[in-house]
C-alpha cells in the first residue's frame, strides 16, 4: 500500500488505477493491496460480501484499526524514487 499521489507522474494515474481495480477479475493480480490514502478499503470488493478486501489483506498479515482501516504507519509502501 503506497501513495500514488507521490509518484513523479502526478495524480493522473489515479483514475486508471481505480478503474482497473473495479474491473479486474484476475486473481493473480493483487489489486486488493490498493487502499485509499486514509487506509480505508474500497467498496468494489464488497459487492459479494462485506469486508472482503480487509479479509484478503489480513490473510497477508496486514493489521487494521477498530474502524476497519489499514494501519498505514506500519503497512504503507514507500518506494525510493530516483
């Protein structure tokens, strides 16, 4: 889980990422790892069952706060951009 807003390309890819997450049905693509900036999950995964994205992330060891948000201070991806 990282911040696309910090990429050198700017915020333009955000719309494409959101669309890709909504339409992706390929289980080999880990799109469940993309969460909102505040750590909240996306409703796209809850179409079948509530908290689906949270359960997938918890299965990978990601911890959530009591309000169902990823603890970003521990799990946010911070790539080194050169």
